[in-house]
C-alpha cells in the first residue's frame, strides 16, 4: 500500500471527512512518529508495533562501481518491531 491508497481508504471509510482533513491527519501521524524518532524516542502503537532507532557503527564499505574502499560513517537507522497481534494475524492459518 502506498500513501495515496491509504488516504483513499481512510476517506472511503470516513465519508464525513474532507480529503484535506484526511491528508492532514495522516501527515500529522507520520510527522509525530518521525519527530519522536529524531529526538531519540520511540513510537509504540499497541497491537501494531513499535518504531525505534538503532545505532550503526562506522565501517569500511565498497563502491560497487569502482571497487574502491570507502568510509561509511556511523548513523542512526529506523527499526520496526511488529506487535504480538500483528504477528498473530500474519501467521493465522
């Protein structure tokens, strides 16, 4: 599912909301998760999962085009852990 499909689904399930309101709500939702992660926090959505960040250490990488060694700096990367209820729904037989 892409962002536009999400907006369309929410709008269809909530016909009383204007398209601009749906878009503003989705933007706010994602902006708040991003802001929480940027401030070193986490965002937990019960039944869905938790977003957090993990630290990646600096390392030596390789330029695939030239084969040259390059330094890759340390960085924080987003991490998602699915919640128990989501895992159960995904593995339901």
